[in-house]
């Protein structure tokens, strides 16, 4: 059996001091690490809180925007409702006006039909026109020219006859008269003959526009009957007459029902 020498008190004290120093240093390192970790954790927590705050702010802003959008949508819907209402009112007014106009037109058409005006100059009552260019008629008396026409009605219709052209009369202290006749007879009703006169006190060769126009229901031979007739132009007088010089001349005949001629008197 071998006996090891027993340590001295100095060695034991030295070992104890080393152990205590090592333990103290280890304790200091752990505290520093805990302190550093705590600081890092605090910094991360602060960043997280800042992010949470930004997210909340964005959510609030989004909520405000959504509210504005909803309000705008509501306003648009209200405006659309008003516009639709206005359009409906306008359509109703247009329909009412259309109905009134249709009623008015129907009433006018009924009146026109009752007066038999629609057929004047179309189917039942035709019109006739004879025209010439530069007739150059130098007759001083008698018949100048004529136009044949057909009268559809009898005593219930009246003729409107007219001449449009030019004429002249050369005479000193006199003149010439132009007259419209039917079948050689002057019109007697309504209102008498249809004529015109040019009078001169000197001798100019002045060709003037001339129009003769009037209604004719009867002549010296009686009321104009249905059938073929002649509208004729006559001239008489002491002057040197000339008719239709270098211009157009027309004889026109139009037949009307008596009841549509205002103030018709026999």
C-alpha cells in the first residue's frame, strides 16, 4: 500500500480561490448575455409596436376611404334616381303632347274632309294650265287665245280663272281692255266680268305686267255645267294693243266646291 503525501493547507486555499474566481467570472458572463438579450428583445418589441401602429393607421385610412366611396355611391345612386325621374317626366310630357297633336290633326283632317278640300286639284277637281312663250299677239280687238278644260261639277262648284303675262296699249287719250270669257261669254257671277284696262294720254311703247283673276260660276248663258269648256282671252278698244311680248303667258283654271269659297255671293 502506497501512501500519497497529504496536501498542505496552502494548496487547499489556492484551489479554493481559483474555483471561486472561475465561478464569479462565469456568473458575470451570464448576466451580460442576459442584459444584451433583454435589450435586443426590447428593440424588437418596439419595432413590432411601430409596425402594429402603422397597420392600424392604414386600416383607419382604408375605413375612411371606404366610407367616402360608400357616400359617393349613395350620392350617385340618388342622382341617377333623380335623372331617371326627370327622364320619365319628360317622356310622359312628350307622350301627352303627341296625343294632343294627334287629336288636333285628326280634328283638322275631319274638317278638311268635310269641306272636300283634300280632293281639290287632285282627283275629283282637276286644274288646267295652258302656257305660251313669246306669243307676240298684235290683235287690237277680238279673241287672242284660249285654253280648253273640263269641268267636273255642276252648280255645286265654281271656277277660279286667271291670266298672267304682259300687255301694252299705244294711244293718245284712250286705251284697251283685256277680258277673260268662258265659251265666248263674259262671267256674270259672282262679282261680274273679269277684265283689266290700260289707259294712255300719250304714245309710249311700254309693255307692262298684267294679271287677270276671279271666280266664275255663271255667264250670260247660265250656270256653268259639267263638261268641256274654253277659257278665252279677248281684247277691245281703240288703242294699238299688244299681248305676250317676249315673255311667258298663262291661262289657268281651278275648280272648287262653292262651300269652301269665303264670302261667296251671287
